[in-house]
C-alpha cells in the first residue's frame, strides 16, 4: 500500500533521514485512487502473438477468459488486474479500430474482466501497446517511421504521425467498457539503429522548429543534438496528448506509461529520465534478473522514485524464468526475494503472467504468486515508508547521451558500479538525477557520488560548489567533468576548482592500477585503507586521468599499465588487463571547499566494481571514501554481501525499520550461448544469516517483524539472525 508523503517531526530524524519523499503506512479509503491503495496486483495477457500471428490461427487465445483471469487473480490476493486489451497484433475485445483476436469468436475478454472486476470491487486496468506494429502497421504504412532514405523502418510507428488518433480511438472504446485505468506499453522509438524518423511529417516539424533539415544519422554534432531534443519532445508530446485526451473523456481513469528512462535504456528509446517519467498519474517500470540483473531490482525502484519525487511508482515483475513469454514458473523464494526487494524500496508491484498458447492459466503459478502475495500482505505495515539514505549516486543524462552515445554501458558502468559497491557494503543510498536535482535535493545527502560523468554543465558545477561549501561531501571519479558539452575532449576539468587540481591528460588505457602506501594508515587517512593491502598495486578497471594538485592533498599512486611491443605497434589489442607499470600521478585528491570536502579518484573504482574484473578492493576503495568523508553515520548495517539492506523511517510512530533481503542464487553452469556470460541461478532456499545494526542512539525497543527473525539488543547494537529470504527489524525510538 502506498502512503501519503509525510514530513519529519523529530529533530534527530532530520539528521538521520537524508531522504527523497515517499509515502507512509496507514489504511486509505475507497475515495483514494486505486494506485495509492494498492500493494500488489497482476497483469495477465496471452502468449503466441508477440512475434506476429496468422489470422487463421484460431487456437491462439481461444480460452483466454477475462472472468477467469480476474477470479484467479483475486483468489491470489491481487488488488487490481491489468488485462491485455490490445497488443501489437490484436484487440481482445470487440474493437472497431483494431483487429480482434480470431480465436475469441464472439467472446469479449475486456467485458468479461470488467464485469467480474465490478462484482469483486477490483480495479481493472486495460493494457494497450503503442509500438510492435503487426497487422495494423502493415495496413497503415502512413503511420510508419522512415529512415533517412525514405524506407519504412519495420515495426515502428512514428509518434508524430496520425497514429495518435488511433490511440485516442482505442482508449475511447475501452473507457466505454468502464475500465479504471490504462497501462500504455512500448512507448519507445526503438531499441537500436536507426535512431530517428525521417518521414515527411517529422522533416516538416524539424525544419519548422530549427530552420534546417534533420541530420541523416547519428553525427554527434550540433545537428544531432537537435535531433535528440526533437525525439525527446516527440515522445513527451505524444504521451501528454494521450494522457490529456483520456482525462478529458473521463477524468477518474488513470494513465501510466511503461518507462524506459532508466539504465540499461539510453537515448535510442527517445526518453529522458525525468521528462518522460512524469507524464502519467504515476510511473511504471519493470525489473527482473532476466533483463536488469539482481541489483537492478532495487536500483530501478529508487531511480523511479527519483524521477517522480513524491508520487507512487509501480514496478512490474514476471513469474517466468527468462522472459515474459517463456511459460516457466520461478521458485517461490525467487519470487519472494524480488517482491520483498521492491516493496522494501517503496514500490507497489505488479506480477506479470503470460497464459498458455490457448489462454489457459497455470495453477502452480497462481499458487506460488498467491503465497508470495499473502506473505507481502502480512507485512503490509512495514512497507511504503520514507527511506533513510546516506549517499546519492548522481545520474547525468547528458553524459549518458554524449559520452555513452551508441555504447551506453561506457557511462552506465560507473553509475551501476557505484550502486553495487554501496549495496554490497550496506551503505544506505539513493539516486539524484541531473534533470530535477536542486540545492535541497543534494543537501539531503551527506555524501554525493559523481560516477564518471564527463559531461557536466556550468550550472551543475555551481550547484555542486554550493553543496560542498555548505558542508556536503562530494566524491568525483574517472573522467567526470573532463569532456565538453557534446562529449568532445577538453584540456581542462570543469571541476578543477572543486577538486583542487589541474588536468594533465586523460589516460587512453582502462586497465589502470592504484597503490596506497602504508604511510596513509596514519590519521586522518587511515579509513581509506580499510580492507586494502598497503603498498600493493591492484587493478581498478575503468577511465582514469592524471592530475597535478593545486590546493588538493594528493594520496597514493595511479599507475598506468605495461604495454607489449606488439600493443604499441597496434598489432595486439588491449582489451584484457596487463600488469601495473609506472606511477603517473596521484590516485586520490582531497580538497577542502568551504565547510565541505571533495575527494577525487583519478581512476574509477565504481566502473571497476561493475567491470569484468570486479575485485573486492575496488569497491572497498569507493566505500572507504564514503566512510572517510562521513565517518559517523547514525546507522551502520553489517551483513553478508549477498544481503541487501533497506532502511526506512515512519516519524509519526517513531519507528525505524531495517529490511534485510537475501539474494542467494543457486550455482549454475556454462551457458548454452555467449560463454562465459553465465545465466544467474534461481533462488530456491530460504537462507540463514546474521546481521548487526549499530545505532547512534539507544532505542526504546527492538523487535523482529516475523518469527523467522530473532533480535537481541546490547546498548546501541542490535544483533539479528534471519532464517528467511526477507527479515525486518523494527526499532522504536
């Protein structure tokens, strides 16, 4: 259940909770929109037409029954149902706009679902696809995106064409059925090249706006900058127009758009993190190990929170093992782990089920989903509270576009690696986005990490300066601030006054090393050496630069790698790391600015943590910097690295909660393809693990939320043993 945002009322908690706004935990009445009352729900649609369908295939979805879907979802504990009404091939109701699924005959799945939902007082949300053209695009080529050569781009609708009117007509039909909302999916502009549309409508709109013809491709110059902006605005305009239309027809009907503004999605989809997260009543995204990694579950949730501060956010997960339509069912504990992670991070969660080819439902899937939902509802009071966050991981959408370009992992690696380091070391974290970051946003965090963000504007630099001058701590890594507005090389750092050093040169190598001398073990720098061998050169794989200190204190050594004669001759690649060569500059710079400090890594411990050589020392280096800059946090969690910890606060009841979620995957073997990229194993067993929480205050009481967790309190230290995938420690203060 998502809750209304609340203000902190206790002075101590003003210091403790460095937070983005979220909800809190009381029951809400029926007059509150369904998405503010919901904790868990389901989305159900058929399997068999996702790659196209022959109209003669009347066996497909013949038994897809809206009444049965709603009944089974309700029995499983679902608080709303998202029913497939229109996908890329068919409508599953009596539509006059789109072709109806032939296997349904006279039946109308949407009507069945709405009638059953009304009888059970269960909100029914219509699922409707935008892209994935199928038969409709084939019969309406005037709506197709076109390449620079004028040829149709297969499977893509142009958002500037008259296709918007089709979506309006479809939503009008569904509103007449009495649906409670729309989930609009596939609102992207493609997930690969070509990146743009050159149909006549787009050409005219572009020329009217910019006075010139659009570039013929991804030229990564001023013209391409206009094309990026044109694409972003096209997506925003389409979403807002469809949203406004629905609200005009029936204001109480909700609209949410499936969001592709977060990693691993990049500019190609035509979305910016904030601009396209705020166009619906709430933001909807998706997670899953299959496409986003185990760590992506919590990261995506906090990304959605940051994109739409103060609003609820929905996250879709799936019951299948590998992809939405694979007809498998995950083990119960695998489902419980993902569900608990998202709920702990404040999302409301939609489980996606794809029926069998004929539309029938898998009884084992609904049994397991029901068990997971009952488990979530039993702990309902522990979800939806304000997160406690110590460190912000700063996301630069301009660096994503102009540094990552057509290889976005070049930027994402450091952002995701910083997140990984914080999770594995149990440092409470959040996300700050360049589009909506403010002085107040940054000031809410004791520490901000700027992970390898080369493209930083003058406005951002000024904001970082104010943040540090007023007492904040900034960590700068890799090439942050070292490229121009369009990713072009520069001869100086945009951050040089903050970091207290001048750029000598950027290293071309990625297999760089760091060495920290034993002399750093003396006060005040000893925290930087925790868990790292002294005088040892270790790999920190990622971008690096040589700096000459001006006002900063230099620490340790950055070492460039050896290169063989063949490598120097260009006859051999440098994709795999070589050993450390000579020292070329300081590894770390520490600079005092006003009341705060800036710590700069000449290398990229964040990128290294997400690299193919993620040695433990690289992540220790980054987290040691956090502890050096913020040595006395109000909460410190100690737990195994396979446990993700999430801290939340409910100031009205003066209750802190520590969620401990264990993602213990089973070992796996060589993958059938793409060796050595191993497919993660599933979570089958409920583990037993120990954890400690060290507080800066003595709590009034400590208790476990369920009998599978035991706690003991010794002064300000809580010890816990958790015998499950998810345990919650409840702390009254």
